C-alpha cells in the first residue's frame, strides 16, 4: 500500500529534556492521551446509539437482559408491574435456567471469541460459529459488533524478533544477517523489554495500541505531498460506460454515494469486523499544519463541492430534508457545465496547494484563509460531503491503443493536472466528459478495503439500481424551482505560492510511470482447482517476476487488515520468505519446484494469518520505535529496521460484494479496481483485483527517474510469471492455451 512509503520515511521531532523521571513522564503522558482519545470515541459512539435509537445487538446485551430478569426473580421483586413476567415467557430457556446455566452462558461468552479469533476454521469450530450467528442480531447494524471485538494483542519481543530475522535472512548476506542477529539480541536484552512495558501499559489503557500512532506518525506528520505518495485511486468498469452523458453519470454517482452514507446496516457475516474507519468516510477533510495535519470530521453535510473549468461551486443535494432525485442532481450539474463565467484570478489552480508540500500549504492557509471570503469558500469545500471534479478530458479503455489509454486513465485519477482535484478531501470523485468516472481517496482516515466497499456499492447502484433512460439521462422528476449551484468567491493574492506548490506537484506527477492491464488467461477459478489460495499464487508470481526483473530478492510489503480487532487497520505481510526465495531459485527442477511452491504458498498463508490475528512484525516494531522516541533513547536495531526500503509494495483490492454484480449474465461489468503510486524511488507499487473466475487486473507503478524500473516491462514479467506458475502446477494448461489463443491479451 501507499502507507509503506510513509512507514519508511516518517520522522517526527519529540525531544523531551530533563532528568530520567521527566522522560518517563512524557512517555506516560502520551500513553494517557492515547487512551483518552480512545475513551472519547467510545463515549461518542454510545451517545450516537442513544440518539439514533440503536440497540446494541450483541451477545453482551442479550446476557445483560437475562441477568437483569433473573435478578428480579431471585429478589422476588417486580418493578415492571407484570411486564417482566410476560417478557420472561418468551425468552429461550426461561423456565429451565438456573445458576449453572447462567455460569455456562458467561463462560461461553468469554471463551467463544478466543477460539474464534485464534484458531483456524475446522469442523470442530462449526458449532461455535453457529452459536455466534444465534447470539448475534440477524440484521446487525454498522457498529453492532464493536463492543464485542477483542483488543489487538501485543506480541512478545522474542517472537517478533525471531519472525523479523526469519523474514530478512534470504535478503542479507551472511555477514549482514549475523550483524542484524547481534543487534536484535542486544535490543532484546537491553532496551527492548523496557519499551515493551510501556507498550503493554498502553495496550491495557487504549482501545488499540497501534492505530492512533500509525495515523499520526505515518500519515498526518508527513510533510511531503500526499498526492501520489499517500492518496490512492479507484476506477470505473473496464468494458462498460453506463451513459456517455457527463451530467447524468455525475447525477447517479452522487446519488449512490449519498445512499451509501444513509446505510445503517452491514451484510450479515459470521466474522465480525471493526467498522471504526467508516466514521470519517464522508464530511471529512485533512487540514494542513506546520508540524502535523489534522483530520476534521463534521457530523453531517447536505452539499458537495464541485470543480469545473477552474471554478468552484457548492451544490446542495438536499432540499427540505429530501435527497434530490438523480435527475434533479443531473439538472444542477448541467447548470454548472453550461455556466460560461470564467475563473476569478488565481482560482483555477488553487487546488495545487493541496498537492504540494504540507508546510507551505499550512502557512498559506493560516495567512490567507483564516477570515473573510476565502475562509467562507474554503469552509464550503472542507465541510462538503465529498469533492467532485467535472473533468474536461475523456478517459477509459478506448481508441486505437486502449492499453496506453488505460495507463493515462490511471495517472489522471492518481494526480490529474495537479490542481483540478482537492487531495485533502476524504473522497474526491472524478466524472469525465465521456461519462467515465473514478475516485481519489485520502489515505489517513481509512484503508483501501473500506473505500473499495463504498465504490463497489456506488458502481452497482449506478448501473443496476438507479439506471438511465434510453437517451442516457437519469431517471426521476425535476423540480425546476431549485436554486442554482452557488459559485464560490475568492480573493487570492497568492499566485506565487500556488505556482510553487504546482511546480513541486507537477514534477512528482511527471515522474510517475503507471501501467494497468487485465490478465485474462485465467483467474481464481483455475487457481482454486489446484487447491491453492489465489492471493498466495499472485504473491509468488510477483516474487518470480521481481527476481527476473532485477536478479535479486527484495523486502516485500503486502497489506493485511487487522479489523478482527477493535480499531484495527493494517499489518504487513512480509511476502518474501525463505520458502518463496527457495522456490524461485529452484524453478528449473520441475518436480522439486512443485513441492517448494506448495511449501511457499502455505508459508505465505501462515504469514497472512499471523498478520490478521495481531502477531505481525512491523506494527509492533513501529510502536516500540515510537516509545523510544518519546523516551529520548536511541536503538540502532529499530533505526535500521524502520529505514529499510520496501522496493516491492503490494496490495490486493478485495471484492467484498460479488452479489451486487451478476458476472455470469453480465460479464462485461468487470471493475478495474484501483492502485497507488510508487513507494520507493527504485521500486514498484503493485495493486491487483481478482475479478470473477477468469480475470485478474493489475496496476503497476514506478518512477521514470529510476533507470532500473519500468512499469510495462515489469507488467510483462508478471504476466509471464503467472503463466509459468500455472504451467508448472498444471502441465495441461499450456496445451489448452495453445488451443485457445484468442483468450490471450
């Protein structure tokens, strides 16, 4: 993910002065503040439940009601004047429940989450999963599971160091590995246990010992541009554009996003996941600061900010509490498209301030946007539900060279013209002249799976639920008395500052080399027939492709979610393992190589499980490093670990709502997924989405300034590696491919 870039480069300046007691106080104070923020979130969530009338549909609430009724029964009191007796008649086991049964219920409530989250699924676990379903609400609300989710555990120092050394062994020579082993041993014996105590103290007090520090120091304290370095993008359908009318596509897209915002329920699942990241999806912006940025979230917003041909507008999408129909929003968008007024001086490239370095933007914001007309207009953008760009270009897989156009489409969504997006907004929707759309997302508030879930719903609702008329317009009636969109006004005597930010952003954007390609030869269907995890298959193909491209192995980053825990975000899966390297090196010996491939795939799946269940390597080491900085102590081991570059950063874009897309009857509605910018100056960023049974879409990025990287060349290496692995595991595949050459891209 793009976060890997920040994890390598982040720096922060906390230098407490004074005696040792003062240093310890600083660390304890930070732990206290971290816990305080966690408790404020809890109180806010409880308040929202009361206001919205949401009952906490979880085992704990059911257990509380049962205990309350049993207590009144044993005390022989009836404060409800007969009502409790009637309720008790409808409770399960109400006539047979005794003290032993109550104790059993309590034990099951404590024991079931433990075995559910830490053991693999097997037949013996099936009854437990059934109980989870029975004890949970059949229609859980968004935050129904929050209070029942476990806290992220702190791994032991010994386990983390052992796993770290195992992960870097194939990447270092003998002398280098011996040196790292010595540094790790010294760290464990001296500073490590001291830092671990502070970390365990934080874990007891705070909801999640990683997430707040991760958000602040990896994202918000970075002073480099967030465009390309942090923000990521999502694409439209590959083959289909539901309408070629720009205003109509914008109308349905905006409507679908607001319908998603109104959703209070989540799909039923036997695996409860944390929903904390959903809180700041809408009505959120990242405001710049000289030392650290701040995420600002507003409770509600009934308008969006729109950019078109250098001008900014505020578009109200609610009228008298009613969400406008898609046709009405199209009507309002068309008004903006037809508006002939020119931009005011300096307005057209104002968005470049959000694309450049953060400190100059913070200084300009404080100097020129703290009062008056500029503040009012900036507030309209920052308090909007999300940002919309009506782009005057045409994008998508089209023309005589569709591959080149796909690459241009990806670059457009990643950075645009560097001034026609508002990169600080949590979500920036782009609608192109030919009806294609896309999304640019700011990274600090949430990770890609959250945005992917939103974007899947948006595309499916747009195409299948809202739909269009035969002439390509939105459906619904128009109230012609709607007031026109409000043009925002500016007084901008800061063209020099805008030009400086634009120059920084333009240099960064011009250096990005993007390549997007659909791999059509096979998909997860054929991989699963080999009894293989599709993700492990792709990851091993990436290892093989990188080795062929560079002749060596590298530290590889794969993002894994930790949303099985409260306020969990991500953990790193170090995909380059001893097993994967051994497989790549032994590729010529077919029979032996098959065994090594299976072993490497099993190792990757185990690494993924460890990351998901809180036993990863990198977040633990990251938090130990943060504690060491608060204490003002240096660790050569931690310093070296966190400075190692991720030359291959990878991420799978999950497809979470396949039921929304009928790919059997409508295979043309294939999503392209999304991607992110290059992580290391001399490395690759690779995102992939496994769509349906027969296609995998890849997004590859690197930098033109590095002579050793080439996105198209690496894309070809990935395709060839995928084919070679399938041929290795299924020799009949090669003959089948020859018999059906049209399927090859």
